[in-house]
C-alpha cells in the first residue's frame, strides 16, 4: 500500500492517505501506476461520463434537443444550486416527464445558501436537488426514446441499466455478467447499480472515452459530444468551489475529470491519449483531489497561468475557525517524480 498524500499541522505530518493510481492508454498499455490497480473498486459517480453514452447514442439527446448544459449535467455530481435544478427540470420536461419520475431520492443542496433558500421558502429538498438528478434525467430521456417504461429504471434488470452495464463492459473490457458480475454489484447512493472494476480497466475505459480509439464511429462521436458539452459547461458538472468544475474551467476540452464518492476519480486526457483512475483507500476526497492534481502535473503540459490556477487544488491550505492557516494537504515527496518517469511500481 502506497502513502501518496500527507496532511500537516504546523511543522509535523498529522495524517496520511494511502492510494492507488492507474494511467493507461486506449490499447490497455500501462503508462504509469502506483499501488494496487487490479483489485476491483466501486467507481461510484466517477463514471457518469460513460453512463451518459446511451443518452447520446440512442438519439435521445437529438430527439429532445438537449443542449450542452443538459449533456453536462447528465455527467454531474452537482451542488443542487438553482441553475442545476432548473437545468434538470428542463431536461425532464423535454422528454415529457417531471421530477416525480426521479428515483434517486431526496437530498439537500450542498451549499448552505441554497439550503437556507429552501428553508426560507418553507420548502423541503426533493429528488431534483440530489447531486445525481442530472444523470437520472439522462436515464429517463433514454428510456422515453427507447420506449422503456420509466418506472423502476434504477433496478439492475431494467432495460436502461442493462444497456448501461453493457456500455461499461465494452468501454472498460471488464466483465460484469453472470454470477461474478452480481458479486461485483452494489447499490449506489442514488439507488442505481454500481459495479466494482479494477482501476486499470477504468483508466483504459476513459482513455477510449477521450480518444475514440477502439470504439465504433457512433460511440466515438457520442463520447466526443459529451466531452465537448462538459468543456463548454463545466459549472453543470459540479458547481461553486468544486474541483471538477475548476479543473475543466482551467483546461477546457484538454481534461475531462470526474469525482466519485469514497475517494475515486476518473479522467481523460485526450491530447495525450491517456485515461486515469484513482482510489484513495480511506475514501477521502481531499486526498483524491491532490492525487489527481499530481497526475495532471505529470502528464498535462500547462502554461504558467494554468499551473498557478491549479495551485489551490495541488496543495490546499487548512484553516481553523478563526481563519488561521494551520497546515495543508500535500503530495508525499517523490510521488510526482515517480509518475513523471512513466514506470510502474
């Protein structure tokens, strides 16, 4: 197990985070790795870009005239800000449904200001505020276009989830079928199935997603359309003060990045032909963000301005309740140079 991130207080290291990193090209060639990249992990929301492929491939996005913001929010773990809620609502309306059809469960908005806004209006949070509501709206658009009954679309045996599962298999090259597949299946926070997959395979899936290599023409075109939409509307993917939005505002189409619960990240670097998958084993997003920032430093050429813009995410400062800086979250010495050597460990 590799210690990749440390947390300081004063002059001392107070905590460590153990993690694993896989950087792979579209052919499956391992470019760089740290730690255990072959044990299956639940990718959670980090694979929403792949889960959105049927929305575009089926023609649903075209039929319902979905705009960039709709495709971006289909890939989102959003804050539940008013702009996010409005976009999900319009997406559902486009396919003739409303928020009563969402099966992701009610969740409060992430930001206190939005929670207060609901409280002031004497409103309770609903499923449309759920960070996954955009993904679910995408599933419902796909279901409507394909002629599937929308009810129960979150279930393992629903046609929507069967199609998503097939797409994940084809993108990652990892089997999710049969008894072994069921053993790998868990239930995500938003109630859809989530499938444990090795980081090596997740990274290859995102290399394919970013390059189109190994995909048929329609899927490669769908992947490009999703990436371009997210690059144009990165705020929809997360929102205020969020790593995914900030990074894609900095790099645009040069980096597609997506976080998942419990310390997972997946990313595509199209110009480099690479896919990335990361796991912080204790589930801490503060560490997985620093780990992914390190991969970007190692593999994505940056201007001086881009490098400066990434500094906050590369080594975030920790402050106490009086605003006094007390430490930071930072990469362990030697990790970045090891990644840059493009050797496995």
